[in-house]
């Protein structure tokens, strides 16, 4: 099972922090020896870019977080940054509270409007008294992180929909769509496209009678099929044959069961019913969007374990979701 995305982010921050702490401390000692001469400090920072090659800006602040050097970049000095007040910036909070080294949470930078991080290191005199702070800014796209591909945890997730839709739920009822009228044909055709023609992600929009499909042969673009396409077996001629992948999470023989359950959820009630359902065969996740606008995402096996009694007995859950 994959870790949560916040856990993955925390792990990357810990790796980055461990890489930066010793280098920042070493550079802070060089700044201490140059204190408080601005030119000497800026010369230290220029050399500091050699040990912090992925840093976007280096700068020095006094003990009140007022900038006493220019910003130092690989392109040279940026003098207009001198005198900047940084005490109110979120990345200064831990440092001003006494942390010797801190690495901020990611934020959107003021100038280039890109995700960034800031590391702050105390600069102390020989007696350990605070002189000021060494700051280094990083653009996330330039950091040397491990960059493992994040994998979504395989667990049931429920998400709230539009409160306006939920509030008027019992004033509406399902209207028979063109897909409803020919649903068996549609489901058989979608199954064929998954089993034989390389569709790995399919989303059926029952209320609007269309489908959105992603194919292994062309995974970066999706195809939108209307009801005429979805009831024409000849569309199978549009894509080459592609064997069902061995690394799919859901066995091919259970794919049809998922779509049959979509059908049952579509017709289970005239007020609370399935508006759209999706299946991704590689992560095995089923997506559901109901008339109350609540959304559910769950592993295929868990989805198939829920009978109609569960969903019909969960009307209140669906509405509140």
C-alpha cells in the first residue's frame, strides 16, 4: 500500500534537511568571521554557492531578520534586496523562536510565484551569542531530491461534493438517459475495449451518456465517446489489439463485475443513484460519483464486496458525504 502524499513530502523534506544542515553550518561559520562587513559577507556567500549549488539565493540577516547583504545568486549580486525586512515571513518563525537550523514548509515565492523552500541557519559569535541568520532559498524544481514516483494509498476515500446539490437532493429524481436505455450494449463494448484494445482507465458518465477513455498505446491523451460511439461495436476497428496487461491489479474476469455493479448502482434508487463511475485497471481503484455529488474512491475488491443493501442502507452517508 502506498504512503500518504503528506508522508512522502515529509520524507523528502527530511532528506533535504540532512543534506543542507552541515553545509549551512559551515557557511555560517565563514559568515561569522566576516561579520559585520557587508562586502566580506557577500564574498563569503558567493563562495557558498559552491557548496550549495542548487540554492537560488543566499543572504544574511541581522538578529532582527533585517537583510544586511544583497541576495547572492549564481548570476551575481541582486542589491535591491538589501534592507528587506523578513521577520514576518513564515520561514523565519522557527529561527526567531531559537532554532539553530530550520527548513520551511513549501510556499509560493513572492517574485517568481513558484513553489519554494527556505533554510535558515543561526550565525553565532565565538561565545555562542546570536549575531544574525544565514538564509538560503530553493526553487523546488531545481532541488536534487530522490523524486520517487508517488503512489496513492489503496484505501477507501470519500469526498464531499457541492452543498447546493446535496441540499436539493430530494427535490430531484433520476431521468432516463440515452445510456440508461442501452446500458447493456455500452457495458459490453467498454469491457471489450479494456480486455482487447488497451483501454486502462474508463469513466462512464451515465447521466450525460458519454465515456472518457485512456489507452495504453496513447496514455497522455484521453478519448471522449458519445452515445453513438458507445453503441457501435465498429469502434473496435479504430484501435489495435492490445493484450490485457499482466501487471493490472484487477483480474480481467472481474472487470465485467465492476461494470455490472455500476449498472446496479445507477438504477438502485430514483433519488440517490450513480451519476458516473470509473475504473483504472493498474491501480485497481474504482471511482463513484452519486446524485448527491458525493464521491468515493475504493479498491475494486472492496467495491465488489459491497452489495446493494450496503449502498441502499447508506443513503444518509451518501448525502452527508
